[in-house]
């Protein structure tokens, strides 16, 4: 997650309260999604950005997870995301996101 996005997420968490912020990722690989999710839950693991040492504990999901898929209009999901699902290792992504949520998410 780039430094500007870290800054935005931190500002939103401060403005709205971390219990009211959810971050939805669309990374193509589980590892990339997990690293970004870890950044907004436990803090920046690279020690380079605004979230260094900041544990926000935000709710994190990948756009291909059922919780998000079921919350989005089915036609919109089909048009915008379903093709991506065909080429991704969705099970790997779900496993990574679940691990991050169980370890770091507070809300």
C-alpha cells in the first residue's frame, strides 16, 4: 500500500473512528492483499509510511470475498468483478484475508 493511501486511511480512521471504517482490497494475489490488510490493521510492516507503529485494527475484506460479493448489487458485481474472479486464486486470497482478520482486526 503506497504512502498516500496509508495517509488517507489513517485520516479516515481518525475522522470517522476506526470502528466505522472498512477497507476493501482488490489485489490480484493473496500475499499482496494480506500485506495491505496487515498495514491497515497492525501497522506498516515496512516501517516506511504513516501507519508505521499505528495499529488501527480496521475491518478488511477482499472484493471477491462472499461478505462483499453478497453486499453488492449482483449485476454490478457481474459486470465489474466476476471476470477477475476467474483468473484469481480466490481461495488463497480468502485464506490470507481471514488470517489477517483473525489476528489483527479489532472491529
